[in-house]
C-alpha cells in the first residue's frame, strides 16, 4: 500500500478497505492526462516562484520518464498504489527525490482528478468527432451513388410511399450531423480548467490559473473552486450525447438487420462483417449490427448510473465521484468501437437494387400518387382517397397492382382515369415528382447533397 496520506493515522488500512477504496485498476488509463496536468502545474509553479526552475526541470524530466517507461512496458501500474495520482507522485519522488515532493504544492487530488477526467473526456470528444466525420463521409458517398435506387419508404413498418436509398440514408445523415453539433456544443461548454481549485477552496499560493488553463488548451479557468472539483456535468452531457449516437446507430442497425434478412433482401452484408452459425451451415448472421443495437443498452446504463450517482452529492468533492470512471470509460470505448465497425459494415455492404425497386412497386406505394392524379383531374381529395381505396381492394382481390390494371378496368372504377395515369403513378414519377426541399426527388436531393458536401468540407475537429 503506497498511500499519500498516512500521517494522521495510527493503524494500517484494512486490506478490504484499501481494495474497496482504490481506483488504480481503472484510473490508470488517465496516466497521460495526469502527467500532462502535472507538467502544466509544475511549469506554472516555477513561473510564480513557488519552485525553482531547476526543480521544475527535474519534475518535468521525471514525469516524462515515468510516462515513457510505462509506454515502453518497463514500468507497471500496480495495485500497490491507491490511484494513478499516487502512482505518479511515488514514482516521481523515487526518481528525483525532494523536488518530487514539491509537485503537489497548491494542488489536491480533487482538482487533479477533475482535470484528468476533463482532459480525458475532451480527447474522447474529438476522437468521436473524427469517427462521426468518417461515418458521415461514408453516408454522403452512399447518398451520391443512390439517387436512382428506389425503395419503399415505410410507416408502421408497412410500405407507405416510394423513396430512394439516397433519401433514406439522408435521414441518418441528418441525425449524425446533429450528433456532431451536440459534441461541439459540449466541447465549448466544458473546455474550462479546474486546476487550481485545490481541495475545494482554492489555495493561498499565488497560482496563475490562466497560465495552466492556457498551457492545457482550455479557454480559461473555471470560476468557482467548489464547483470545479465537484462538477461532472460535462460527463453527463457527453454520456447523453453518446446515448443519442447509440440510439441512432441502433435504429440504423435494426434496419440493416431487416434489409439483410431473406424476407427483405435489400442488402447483403460483406462476409468480413458477418458471422456464421455453429450448427446451421447456411447461416450468415448480421452480428455486428445486432451487437451495436445490443450495446446501446450499456451506454444508456452509464448515463443512468452517472445521473443517479450525482443526484445526492453535497458540495464539494465526495468519494462517490470516483464512480464516474468505470461505466463512463466503458461507454466511451463502446461507442468508438461501434462507430468504427458500423462505418466499415455499411461501406462494404452490397445493395440489391432490383429487389428494392421490385419491393417499392409492390404494396401500393403509389396509391397516394394515384389519388393525387384524380385530384389533378378535378376530383376532391377526400373522394379520390375513397376511390383509390376501393381500387386497392380490387387489386388485392385480383392479386395485382394499380399500374398493372388495364385502362378499361381503371375507368370502370372511375371515369377520370386516362392513359397518362401510368406515367403519373410510375415508380420514378412517384419519387421524382417530390421536389420540395427535404423530399426524395432528384433536384431536391441534389441541393441537399451540395449542402452536405460543403458541410463535410468545412468540418473542424476540436483539438484533444
Ligand atoms: N480516485 C479519486 C477519484 O477518482 C481521486 C480523488 C481522491 N480525492 C480524495 N479526496 N480522496 O475521484
């Protein structure tokens, strides 16, 4: 047990207490952030004259060597230490002696861990921004290539009106654009530095908080020391944004699974992104999509867990807050994996365009257009709706579709039908006639594709 706080104690910590209390097994991933924060703190301490420049240089070199040794596998972060902060300090003192003991001047583990988590989360935000960017690029390509790939659009999972694959994918594009902008918002709000808040009430040392904030790439220092050490809003916001991303990926996965099924047959997932069955030789399963859908639950779980942990905590720091890590890390890892795999999965899948078009022709997806046709011939819409309803019933009975009926049959049902009806209710007309912005018609879609293209070209990833 290498602890930072033995002085006022007369007994050894009980081993179970030590284990229960320790966070090293999960906070060791904060090592790079801890070192980065400590470097900034030491640099600032020298600048304001709390330590000498010589001490600063020893500290900086010592910190760098610790990170290097861990990275190279020459130094292990073990349970001998309570947490990553104790690990770094103990090793620093080991390496450079008394100067190492000065690093913690004007600092508490409370503002230290607040900083580490913020730096870590900030890096995660920019990593997810990048993953979303490449997902959106993949979607944009799919959209550009499939303006003429017609498919049924659904409501209630019943065929409704025909759309294009490009248009359908465009819906997800909008979702991920919103996800990206949510991350940007969170980043802007969270990018303030808690270092210098001390345990809860600041310090008596003349710390230059503007300097450390700037060294660490923050917009400035946080403004209330009690809030600084006990604020995890940014993490809640991030977990919430991750939950929404997962909700989007999960809905998308559900569609991929349906489309890839024998019944739909709209797409075929690449072998590299599918798995087999141990008993049924014919099987090729969409496990990746299923796992993405399934893993959504644990990301929601992290959000719920974190909200629940925070709700009863009085100001300022309480040990409950150590619980901010395991589930959050898990959620962060999960989302990054899901985004990367999902992007690979959809960029390698094959589209069965004929099957999509066939499916769009069946199921009366042109019924609305047939009603609109009658409206253009002077029939009030409500009457037209009734006429087409009867027409659909007739077709169901005859096991055929509206466009397959002869003009005589159509005229028998309503005299307004003329030869031009076939063109008016053809699959391509049904899609292409819809050209208000946001609709699936070519000219509307082209405008959106252009907007998306310049959006993608101007995306800026926030620095980690
Ligand atoms: N391991 C702790 C955490 O993750 C670090 C802060 C400890 N602070 C304290 N006062 N015990 O929250």
